[in-house]
C-alpha cells in the first residue's frame, strides 16, 4: 500500500497551501445515531444555564469570583486539590479511553465536531446545497444569487456563534447576570458587550474558516492519537483484506475469480469525509471516527448486493487475523478501570466535606491566663459553607480536655454558599501547659452533626 499519504496532511497541497474540504452530505444509520446524540447534547448545553438544583445552577465556572458549581454543589478555591485530582484522573481516563476506543469521543461527543457537522454544515447544506453545488457556487462569478447565499450563510453563522458565546458566558457569570446584561443598554457595559462580540467572532472564525484544521492541527488530543493507539484499539477502519484489489464494478462479473476485492473504488468514502482523508490508506490522525464513510460504503455495498461492513468499527488486529470484533480481556479490563476512575471522580465531587474550616493561632499572641486560672490561646477561624443548607455551627474541643469559647455569639450562623470568619479562645483544663506545643483537635458541629474537623497546635510554655 502506498504510504506517501503519511508525509503530509490531507488538507495541505505540495506547496503548503490549504485544500478546502467539501464533504458530501452524510446520511445513513450511524449518521442518524449521531444526530440523536448531538440533539441531546445540544439540548443539555443550551438548557444547562436555566437548570437549577437546590437553587444553584447545574454548572457554573465563575473564575472571576472563584466560585464553581458542579451538579448544584458549590466549590471554592479550598477544593482545588479535588480539581487537580480530577484533572489527573481525567487525563489518564482520556488516554485509556483512546487506547481502547480510538477517537470515538471526537466524532460523537466533542463540541467542535457537533457544532461543525450538526449545526454549521447543516446551515451550509441548506443554503448552498450539497458538496458539488458548493464547489460550483464558489467557482461561479459573483452575482445576485451568489451574494444572497453567501451573505445569508455567514450572517446565520455569526448569529449562531453569538448565541454560543452567550451560552458559554452564562456558564461563567450565571444566567441571572447574563439576563440583566442583555436587558440593559450596551452603553452600560461596553467592555462586556465588546468581549461577547470578540468571542462570537472567534467562534465564527473557527466554524467558517478553520473548521477541520482545529481537529488536525490545533487540538492536542488529535495530535496525541499516534502514540495512544495500538493494533488492538477499536477504530473506524477499512478491511483491506476483503477490499483489495480495488477495481470498478462490472455487472455479472465474478470478482473473486478475477482476484478483485469488494472495494469498487467509487471514492465515496473520500467524498464524504469531513477531514478530506482516504480511510482506505489506514488509520490517520485526521480521522475523527465520525462514521460517515461507514454509512456511505454500506449504502454502496447494499446497492451492489455485497455484504456491508467493508469499512467498520474494528481493530488492526482483527483485520489482520480475519476475526470479528469482540470484547476481549484487555477491553473489559480497561473499561472497568475507566468506570472505577469515573466513580472516583464523582465520589470526590459529591461526597466531600460540607464545611471547609481553618483555625490558625493569631500571630503575635502568647499564652494567656483566664480569670479562673486556666490557660488559653487566641485563634482566628475561617469557614466556608459548601452546601445549599443553612448551618448553625458550634466548636467542640475534642483533644485535649478543655473548651472552645467564641468571641461574640456562642454559635455561628452560616447561610448556604457563604463564608465567615472570626476569633475564638481554646482554653485547656490543664493547670499549666508544660509543653511547648500541644496538638489540638477541634470538631465543628451543625445541630449535633459533625461536619468537619480541624487540627492545630496550642502554644505552651
């Protein structure tokens, strides 16, 4: 098989210029499945800012105020360790997922692919027609028809990009604040309005000009595919054993007797590819596993009364050995590991401490004696309520024997999602603390329920 295709990208010519891709409009079983998945994910994306759980948004990533909400649970900078662990586990999970299932994520779940193939290309097909009509339109002289189609397409592209940018902004500042911005004159928030237009223009450039270049040249995940895949990875692949030697179809011929494979060299798998590759050359980094080539090839095979699956989900190992794709121990083991990692991530997110508290001895203060002869240290406390509940908190000195005395009220009123700070005394029952440092354990309780524990030191003699 000719290997020169591996020396360059399919969308770049010999002079280094970009070759514009005009993919044929896809159709078929797998395309319909992808459309259903895309509709579900797009519905979740655009409805997400309006969904509330216990009064909190489903997802909020407010970097400016350092407030994050995931599935209705509030996260603060104190939870950064969880974020770091989730990031590490996520990277490992992506590697394992790719090792087993190839770039399935890219073709079915990635927002770039969903918006490009299921939104922007649909608009393009609707206005300009299928791939051959688009080619003809671009080559045609400028006239009223061409101007109308091009302007209509790009206006719609920018409108959709503007909607996308506002949706992403809602996940950053919240739908209430976004609604307030939208309903007030732009003159009251000039920089905010300018930022929205800037992001809308960025999305417009991505989906009108860059397109597949994001997947092949920009996205680091796509570039890593070459080192993450092996011969057992499940990919969209052409069965070269069954398809070769390629030749045009002739009616009533015995292809097997003439040493001809099932591939009739119709070139439809290339025409329909959104990244412009020839899947028959083997696995390539440009392939996003969108399955468009599978649908069009199965359609051709069906018309010619040949069995489908010439291009299918399989692995190099199964093609080489002529075996059917099956769940082997490797796939099962890695899938279980993926499930375990997912459970760990959700466990960290859902079963964390309700309260994050810090208690530190007040700088510059020394050992003090109380009126009753007991000894004390002065501390500063900070408490963050990470839940959607209102708390009435009290401190209990668990080790060593003694009490905690708040400066002010005897309890702390802490409303949902808020934080508070103050000072307290730790008073020991010992007559005189004869050690330099004494370990202290303070329990924090909400109406009798222990919600957190803080460890610090008591400064003795």
